[in-house]
């Protein structure tokens, strides 16, 4: 299954995932839209400076500048700072991972990955462990690439490569919540759903779906969502009936993987090509669906009489909106944001409560002009890390990107 779905990824994080061959346009390039989306750089070994990849980032806490960091990617906020990566100054094929403490204003090195080529957005934060996937080698060549599963124990500030899968698919997904870390492994002619134990560092297969690579027919798991309140696991399953016909459905299971229900959500889009696109956000809890693919489809909907119905709110949620994917699904609320398209407009953050089905909004602007929201990361219920990016439409901006640490409870939602 890997061979027919793997595509060359551009420097702007072209994350098109596996799907049916319904259309040659089913693998649309996608710009980097959140701070946690990491570019695939395919780094050249003869690069002699890190400045092409790392950049200066200003750190703000409670609206006050407290520090500067030189980094490649801000991976995830923590309760006391953030986890970030940086390209090695003398060896650009090596990426280093650090933990930054806001109160001490210093960083602790966690580990590094040599011959690094790419890391995707998906992460799981469970039991104070940060788990994610990274690829080494040539990601376009199955014979010369390796997929690594990384576990950072934040109790010990220790980074461990749990496994190295030669030829592993670079876009395997990972989801975490309620002591569960679940990954989907794309294999030849199938997808394996596996549970990872942060204490034993062992894996257990939960489910396997077959896919006929040669004929592009079968089922594959797009994304996984975990609902802590109902103790259910939801799979977003793409069913390729033929090379020209596909459906999209949600399958729900209990924690023991006993099947509960299935919902066809193919009406999420009138364009069949949209159904097979790579999926950035899939969150299904309290019967509410939050969906965002790497093309143009965004949906806030709910299941009624076993069918997907789009919320009235969805009518105003177009491709200028982004849904915030939390590393730790520990809340009954979801965040969205709409970035200002010019310095004269406002940035908006939206808070949707899946329990009482209400949407509130707040403006998020900073005093200095020329900044828009570049991305938001969330951990737990209250910790936010908001990336403010220079509005460089004229390509003349000399402003540095900024990160603002804030509490969700401190934002004035109305």
C-alpha cells in the first residue's frame, strides 16, 4: 500500500495521504498552516549553515517578551514551557530536540535524530510522554527510508527511539488521550491499528484493514479520535469501492475494540475528490464531528438519526479557518481560529462546547501591527501556545515570528 500512496513532499509540507485513484488531483499540495506542521526539507549534506532552516522566535508570556529562541519548529506547549526542535549547526542532517522552561528561561537537550528528513504534525501527549513519528533517509524511496517512533519521557527528560521501521510509511498517524496512544501503520496491502504502552514501550495490534494495492480497492484508516467521556475509539475509514468510487465513514468501538456503530459521512462534501484527501483534523466526541482535510473541506457537524448533519456554524467555516488539533484530547471544547488576511483586520479564536453546543469568539490581536495568527497549539484544557507570524504579503517584512503563551481561561470569549 505504501508504493501507490507515497508522493514527493515539497518544502511547504505537502501532506497528501494515501487514497483511491479517483482523480489525479487527489493529492493537492498544502501549505503549512500550523506551528506544529513540520516541513520536509530533504536536507542536503553539503549545507554548511543552519541559518537556512532555523529562525529566531520571540517568546511572550502574559503579553511580555521574556526571551528569544533560535529553532526550527515549536512542537508542543507544556505546562511550564515548550518542546522544540533545531537543526544541528554543524550537521544539517541531524535534528535536535529541546525542552524550554519559561520560568528559568533555559533549555535542556532531550536527544537528536541523525539522517533526519521529515516529521509530520501528529503527536500524542499521554502520561507526561510525548510520542511522535519521524522519518530518516530518503522518504521518496522505500528501500532507503526508515520510520522512527519517538517517545520523550518528560518526567526524566529522556528521548527514546522505540522502533525503527525500515521502509516505513512517512505519514503514519498517531493519536493520544486517556492513557491511550494509538498509531496507524500503513503497510503493504493494509493498515494496522496499534496501541502503544508508555510504561512497557510495547505495542498491541487492535485491528487490521485490508487494501488491495494493485487495484486500489479496500478500506484504510484515515484518522483516529478518542472520546474520554464515553470511553470510545472512533476510526475515520475511507472505503475505496473502486478506482472511481469511494465513501467515508466513522466506525466507533469501545476501549476493548468491540464494534459499536458505523456512520456514513460521505455527504461531508459534494465533491467525491474531497473524500479521498489527506485529513488534518478528525475529532469525534459527544456525537459532534470536527473535520478538516488538507484541501478545502472543513466541517462542524453532528450525528442525528445515524446521519451526518452539518451545523449551521459550518456554513461560515470556510478554508480560511483552521481547527486546532490538541496533543492531549482532554476536553469537551474545540478551538478554531481565523487569521487576519491583512494588518487592518482582526484575528479571531472560536471556542465550541460540544456539551452545550455553543460557539463563542474572541479577538486575538497584538499591539504591533503586521502580525497574523500562524497557528495554535493546545495541551490539556487550558494551556495555549499561539504563533503570531509576520504578515509578509509584500515580502518586505523584517519582523520576527512570536509565540504567545496564554491560558484559555484568560481569553475573553463572548
